[in-house]
């Protein structure tokens, strides 16, 4: 469980670093303000989509683990009931 937290932390850190670096690069580029704002809006949209995708992947993994655990508990319960009946 701890390794997943580490992976999530690393992914979040990398995504934040990439976004911050790209934003700083855009801000310091010699362009007109309207062009810079357009690039920032595009970057924020892409970052939001990427973060949403990663969150959905993480959520899918959690749901899958929960379902697997639920199935294992059901099987264990059924085995225990059979042993008790014997």
C-alpha cells in the first residue's frame, strides 16, 4: 500500500514540475500578451486533462482491488461456512 502512495506522489510531483516548467518557459518567452495567454490556457487545459486521466486510472485500480478483495472475502466466507457445517 505504501508503494502506491509513493508512486502517486512521484507522478504528482513530476506533473507539477512539468507544468511549472512549461508555464515559466511561456511566461519568459518574448511573445505578445495575447499569444502568451492563449498558450497558458492551452497548457492548463492539457494539464487538467492529464491529471484527470491519471486520477481516473488510479480510481480504476482502487476499484479493481476492492472488487478482488470482496471476491476473496466471499470465497473465504463460503469455505468457512462449509467447514462449520461439517
